[in-house]
């Protein structure tokens, strides 16, 4: 019984760690904010400047095969996804040096 419980917990951890990597495969240019949130979940922060808005997902695991973390930023123009990407990779379990997304009008 204990072996099944331990195996189940390990399987759950592996699947949940792969979730961010798999979610990014579904992201594409032109998505609405609602579509992105359906794939990625609720963002950690939001900012709007004129026709531009941005969502951030902070301190997320990069993949199921390492403990490295990063912040993911998504920039929308006229409510459609225009750009996205990862920030600086923090190796191991470090949780400091989290930066913020700032939108500047061009």
C-alpha cells in the first residue's frame, strides 16, 4: 500500500513539473488573453499601457527534468499575443532576483 502511495506521489510530481513545458507548446501568436490563460492558468501579474498589455508568470519550472526556474512574459497588442519568452534562468531552487515586466510606449 505504501509503495503505491509513493509511486502515485512521484508520478504526480513528474506530470505537474512537465506542465509548463507542455503548456508553452500550445502558445501561438494571435492568441487572446483568455485563450492564453486557458493554457497557462492565472498570471502572477498584469500591466496595460495603451494598445499593449502584458502578463507574467513568475518563478515557474522550466521543465520536468530540472529544478531551474524562470519568469515567462507575454505581450499583447490590441488584445492579441504579439511576443512571449522566458527571462533569466535561475538554477536550482533559488527564489530571489525575480524581476518585473515593464511596458514602455514606442
